């Protein structure tokens, strides 16, 4: 296909995702917000890239990660990084807050949705500013909501029950991390596009902390798993 | 597009997006499979047993639409049982393969089923028959199938040797299935192995934490 400058009006539209990232789960805890995502990017049904560290730090007190088309995610990371730089122009020492990033992303997503060329993402922005936690979700259409817990993708189906039962907004960091690990265990068992190596990151008063990837332990050696109905047919 | 077409396109059949394989070694036959049954992106069964019993020394490995393969297997099991009763001795693996083939060929337009029939009989020893989608029957020394098999053709082509020992065959199958599970989103969980020889059949369960490569 030859790109002719006369046809420069031609524009690509992201109509279907090619390389996709998995579910994201974020919970507020007493003193900050913790986010978890797995380290897998799938190419359709293939687990193509298995140690992708997705959680991006967009400013000193904000982290961003999303599920969906990975190239759109990388593009948004670039766009968000520009915001802090362009704010320097005003020379007033004011840095964008996490909410500013969330709002910007919501407006950007909505604009793209109106052009029928969406950013194929469900976005999570987490931050801590002026003593307050911030956690926002922006979806593919530009719908914006702030909450104490957010989930994207398959996690929205499987993990909300776990979160309801084991988490509250004033729990400790370790409790919140453990809830996220439990959620990813379920996801690994029940989501074809999930991986058992996850990455956690949290934002608190001190700033952002992105941890090294870790593997979650899942249990498979139930006796019911070993001995299934088929085996009872063996006459030997 | 009418309403029925839209409905049909939304309904994803539960399939055994899967990795299955069978290998003949010196002295018998080794079968391996993963344990994931997927319905679209959802794992419907994370500990499935894809190695189905047909007769005492005949087994089949199923891939494709789970409903289709399950019902065909049920029918073939019944026919082989009746046949073996009348015969009074162990049935031939080729017989089972042929019965599968009749179903898959007759109903090729409405079925999505691909089966590996593997077993031992006293007439020709260990045999493997691959029955791909259209209903053809091909006898092979080793066979891989399912969505995960696409990722391990290179591995299997390079590492297969004729007349392996049981240990070598076990390493070959468990590594191959592990590699397929590593890359295929529709395969995963634990590895089930089945060793078929003249004297015995042995099942083995490789727990997720013992899977050779992950």
C-alpha cells in the first residue's frame, strides 16, 4: 500500500484491539491507593509478551495503568507525561493533581469516542494529593467516575464480590494488597487472558512506589481435580 | 443480518481450546493434555479431563466444540463396548477410529470436532489415529492437536525421536504441553498424562507448580 500525500486525509481507526493488556484492580486504603495489574500482553489468544511492566508513573504523585489495546495505552502515557511539562509554562509552581490527569483523560477519551476512533482502553488513574486519596476510572467512551475501588475487564465480573467481602476503605496497605492478590488468583483461574505474575504499585503521602513483579500462588492439587469422572470408567 | 444471525454470532460455543498430544514410544503410548475448557475468554472448567475412555486400551483426545466431541465420544464408547462384547477380545484401535470417522464425516457441515484416537491392541500394538475437521483418518507415530498445538510444532518436530524410552517420551510430552500452555491463552492449568501399555494404564497428574516450563 503506497502512502500518497494526496490521500493524506486517510486516517486509521482503532476498531479492534490487537495487542491487549489484562484486567486492572485498584483499591484505596488508609493512607493511599494501591493498584495491581498482571504483566501479560496478549496477541489475540496468544500470550505474546509475558513480562510487561505496565504501571506507569505519570507524575510524582500519580500512577496510571489501563487494560485494552496496548499501543493506545503507550500513547496515553506519552500524552499524560506532556501535561506536567506544559504546566511549567505558567511558571506558577502549580503541578497538575491526580484529578487533573483523570479529567484530562476523560475529555480525551470522549473526544475520540465522538470521532468514532476510540482509545480502546479502560483507564485507571490513582494518586495522592494534599492529604487526599484519588482513584478514577475512565472507560472507552469517556465515562468518568471516582471511587474507592475500581476494576476493569474481567475483574469487574469476578472480583467485586471478593472486594466487597474482604476490603474496606480504611484497611491497611498490606490488607489491600492481599485482597488484590486474591482477586488475581481468581482471574488467573478463570480468565483465559490472565497471567499469574502481577505487579503492584501504591501511592501515598511519600509519593509513588512501583514494586517488582511477583507470582501469585494458585492451588490445583485438589483430589477432585486429580480424580475426575472419566477415570471411574476404567475397569482396570 | 437478521435477528437469528445476530444471536448466533453472540453465542460462543463452549470449546476445548486446548493442547492435546499423543506419542508412541518403545513399549507403549503416552497421551498428554492440558486442563482448560474455555468459553470465549472465560475458563469454564480449569481442571477438565480431556482424555476420554473408549475401551480398556483405547482412549480419545478431544478438541473443538465440547458438546460435539462429548456426544460423539459417548456414541463411539457404546458401539465399541457392544462390539467388544460380541468379539470376545480386545477391539482394534482402528475400529474405534473408524467409528469416530463415520460421525465426523457424515456430519462435517454441522460439527466442529477434531479428535485423536490413541490406544494399544494385540494386533498392531500402539497406534495413533488423527481425525481432523473434515473426517479424514491419518495414522501417525505422534500427533498434536488443539489451539495450543500451533505453538509447539517447531518444538515437536525438533525433539521427536523414534523409539524413545518411557522416560524420554514423558519428558517430551510434558515439556511440549507446558510450552503450549505457556503461550496459548486457551490452554492452561495442570497437565494430565496417561501411559498405555500392553499390561497397564497409568494416569499421572502434574500439578501447576510442577509444570516443567511456565
